C-alpha cells in the first residue's frame, strides 16, 4: 500500500523514523537507476566515514574502512621463537573514537570506476548549525570542483536549506548540478502538497540522463517498511501549521489501520 500523501509524507521526518527511511531509500533508488544504466555504469552505495577525537575536537574524513585489512586475533599470542619483551612501565586506556557514517549513491563508469554522478539524500545533521553541516558543505564544494554531477535531494522541512542564490521559497527540493553547467544548477521546489518529481541523473555529455522517480521510491520504501502500521501514532516533527496539520491528519487516517 503506498503512502496516502501525494508527495513527501511529513510523518517520515520524525527523528526515530528518518534514519530508517534514509537507509532504505538509497538501495531502492540504486536498484531503479541500475535498471537503466547497466552495463555501461554501475550504481554503488558508498559512505563517508568521519572519526572525531573527543579529546582534541578534531574531526577527520577518513573515507571508508578497507574490508581487506585482516583483523587478526585479539589474544596477545607470540610467534614461536619471538624475543620476550620487557613489561611496560605504565598502561593507558585507548578511548573509543566517535565514528559517523553518511551513505550516498555513486554512479560510476563500470570499466574505469570513475564517479560520474553522486546522489545525496540530505540528513538532519546536514541542515543544522554545527560541524556536520560545515563538513557536508566542504564535501559538496569539493565535488563541485570535479567532473562529477551532483543530485541533492532535500526531503526535510527542518533546518537550514543548502546555500543557493535565487533559491525559490519551498519546504522540499531537488538540486541537479551538471558539471558542465556550473555554477548554474537545475532546481525543483516542492511544497508539502506537491507530488514528488521524476528528476534526471546526468551521465556522460552525449548520453541521455537516467530518471529517478522519487515518488516510486518513496512508495516502495513505505510499503516494504510497513510504515502504515506505526508511522501515524505521533504527529509530524517539525510540526505543521494548523491548516496543513489538519490536512495531514485527514490523509493519515486513509492509511486504513484500525486501532
């Protein structure tokens, strides 16, 4: 059963739900794109990994852990014939480092593995003041200096939108930045009652763009996650204004779930 909302379902923005929606959204979007771009391109789910040292306040982007690195044994066994070491004069505790992961999609050339396009679904931390926003903006600026296209999807009403000159007033949006057209970028403003659009995912200059149907992705995630069974037990967060709240409550009732 699809979401009863014509576009973005504002109940999905609740903090306990959003992370689940974000992580489910990307694989469904990847499958939709793969069906169009294979075998010339592959669509990978990748992630930015940030490690923060609590003692120094230093935050560092380290990329993605290398799964090929052997983990070895946790036991302190020694190889046969090894020289016995002296006892250490003191012992310290190694603190757990704070690690944050942010998933995104990368459309890559199958042969060269060059990134052709990046698809980002914004998270709340990207839109709130602080280190996470600064980090995302720096990553965004780095990408803009490459030949890769950027598709940036904002389905969150809360927080501060990403900077863009002449940005139309809207609650949700999609930005498509084609490498050859920067600093100009396509922009889709979306209201709470608007349908979610089908947006282009640019490939090579001489090739037609792939199509990302946001509504189809949302409906599949909504159905597979079973959101209708628990999503409407709490009001949207952030709150809607009185008129939109009444409208949203009426649509939520169409989920058909009896208490």
